[in-house]
C-alpha cells in the first residue's frame, strides 16, 4: 500500500510540474544531474530486464533535472517578489530580447546536406528549435516539431533543429549520438550541429529548448524559451498568421538619415 501511495504522489508531482509555464533548462542545471550507470551483462532475459531498468533510471534522472530547473525558476521568482513586495513579471531571457528585431543572418548545412539560412528576406517562414540531447524538455518538444513539419509540408515553411551539444568535455557527443536521439524520438526534422555556437551565440540561446519563428521579412516574429505542453500548436497558429500576410510584431522604425 505504501508503494502505491508513493507512486501516486510522484505522478501527481510530475503532472503539476508539467503544467508550469517555465519549462527550460540551462546547461549549469543539467550538470547537477547524477551520472547514469551502465547495465551489466547476463542471460537474455536478465539483459532485457536490466536494459529496461537502466532506461527507466535515465528517464527518472532526466525528470529530476527538469524538476530542478523548474524549482530554480520558482525560487528566483519568489525571491524577486519578496524583495519588491509585489508580484513581478519574470525577467526576459537574452533570446527574448531579439523579438521584433532582424534575425541574425547565418548560413549552414543540415545533416541531410541541405543548405539553410536564417535571417534576411526569404520566400519562406522559418521555424528553428535550438536543443541539446541532455535536455529533458527538448526531448518532449522535438516530436511536436516533427508534427509541424508534416502539417506544413508543401507550404512556404521550413522547420529545422539546431543542436548545441558539445564535441568535447564531460558532455561530449558524436553525430551518431544526435542521430540516435532523433531515431529514438521518431523525429525526421533535419538538424545542424552547432557545437561552436556560431548560430547559438548570435541568437543568444542560453536555455533549452529555445525556438524562433522568423517571418519572410527576416524579422523574428516569435521567441519561445522552454517546451510547454502545446508549444507546437502555438507555433502552428503563429505560422498560419504569417502565411496569411499578418505580422506578430511591429516592424522597427526606419533609421533616420
């Protein structure tokens, strides 16, 4: 009976945390997560069971990291409210400061060898998600971008993913690791590996996932920091408005000569 109560409590806590608006994780927060273990060998039956247990352990560790990120955000907000004596709006993330501004112009190649460009005028609306393989929120958000790619197939829309995973250090990854994650999530969105942050830095990405919607004018029409439930539906609505000729932000005033 005690075990059932404990499981129910964990499930309720997880659902409560998923309903919170702040669903982003920084690299520093992820580094606090405990290291994963490797399953030992045994008979075929034992190996399958151990593999399942290890997979479950990793998922629980990812959830712990996500929960830690949410709690950090809540503590920061609570401290700010206590200091001011009244509720305050959360401080803007650096990436959100780009909203309504011209998107930094960068060209790069995706893993399927297609050339892509963000920024500048284009005949397509562009949606990019910056992610990392260690980010639990990213793993939950990426399948939604796969759905966006299917929904806007044949239309003037490009969906792309940009990995900011490191190639060196404690959290080093290989291209095979990035491909394995996409296969595991059954995501077919093409990705670019930006380990040098040649794209991530100009776009001021510090939390994961961070997503941008860039209009045909080259303006950043929407910025989403985090991966809340329904993010893909929100972005779909934004893209449809842009395809209909609407703008989500006011164009910047022309520079005075």
